[in-house]
C-alpha cells in the first residue's frame, strides 16, 4: 500500500498554500512599509534641512550687516565698542555698538547696543538669543530686550581679524594697540547631524567698515 495522497479540497486551498500566501503577503507589506518609512524620514530630513538653512541664512545675513556697521566713538570709548568671548567648546558671545534700521513696533533704529549669545534650552540643546538696547550705557553685556533666534544649535562662533590672524576673543576697551576694532569678522553656525558624529556648518564673513577710521 503506497503513501497517502494529499488531495486538494474541492474549490479550496491546502493549509500549506494558505501559509505560503500569508508569508508572501507579510513580506510584501513589510517591504512597502520600509519604503514608506524611508520616504517619510527623507522628506522630514529635507524639510528640517531647508528650515535650518533658511534660519542660518537669515541670522548670518543680519549679524553680518550689524557687525559691518559696528563702531567705536573716540569721545565715548567707555560706552561704545566690541566685545567677543569664546569658551573651550568654541561657543561665542558677541556684543557691540552699531547702527540698526528702524523696525515698526520694536525699534526706532539708530545707535544701539546689540548682543548675540547662546544659552541652554534645558533639554541638552542650545539656543541663540539676540539682545538690543538703545541705551548706550557702556555695559555691552546686559540691558535691552532679548528674544530667541535659533534652537538646536551645536556651535556659534565669532572670530575677529586683526590684519594678521583670526582671534576668538576681542575687547576694544582693552586694546592699546591698533586696530581698536577688528578689520573683519567671521561668523559660524553649526548644527549636529542626526548621527551625532558630524556638524552641518554655515559660515560668512564681513568687513567692519569703521575699523579703518579708528586704528
């Protein structure tokens, strides 16, 4: 007597065929889900990069314009000038006197103290803030109105060029030798990449026009 013969149920499928069909269906769904998830992540990453690039371009352009108009008044050296401090993590703060355009509802424009500095957001990230004061009281590090510009920064660095080298610190009030103001300034904004291993860096530089007036 030979082995039993598996017979196909009338108008139906064997259990093995059903299991194979379910396995293939699960595989196809898994592949589709993977493609969809990858596309979603790529779209999200592209949107975040575009927002980051827009924010960096706005801040770099504005800060460069303001630094370009930074000045030192020989008659008011105690109330005007430029101050840059940079810590060991290459994070800077910069404060200076400059001339700003009027902004409706916020600033009447003209002479002002302007500062850019980084603070912790409390969740391990850093935020870039801007402060502006129309009161030239000689205290470049405080006063005026402060508001947030950028979140999630890894690094904000300002460097000053004295004609020979780039410096990460500057205090026009303590410089006995010319130039009292840097000839130019270089600004760097950096975000940490998702892998945490690299940085996305945005950079610009600007001359400081009044530096040649007060060597």
